[in-house]
């Protein structure tokens, strides 16, 4: 192989490495943190959904939660729709 090919392969490897560390690795870390949050949700937690709805968890099911948004209104939402707990806002 000529030195031109080796140089081109080296540039490609560096580009893939930079892409991984700037885009893929942080996204995987964020997804793991969100998954961990969903696993520890419990009754009484105040949360915000991805749609911006704030409420308190009234009941936790396998893949959904019952979210109390006022004294008389409760909505059932998928756990995946929970963005974060109040007081633990993402960076």
C-alpha cells in the first residue's frame, strides 16, 4: 500500500473516532440516565413530561404512570413520556 492510502485510512479512522466521542457516546450516556430515571419512578414524584406537562405521579404501572395534574384530573401516560423529575432538570 502506498503512503497515500495509509494517510487516507488514518484520516478516516480519526474522523470516525471524533464522531463517536462527540455524538454517539454522549447520546448513549443520556439514554442510560433516562432509563435509570424511569426505573426508579415512584408515587409522589413530581415530574415534567416531554410535552411540558407538570404533575405528580399517582400510580406506577409496568410501562405507564398515572399523572395527577390537578386535584380532579389524572392522565395515564407512557413512562417514556417522562422527561425529568422536578429539581433534577437536565443540563
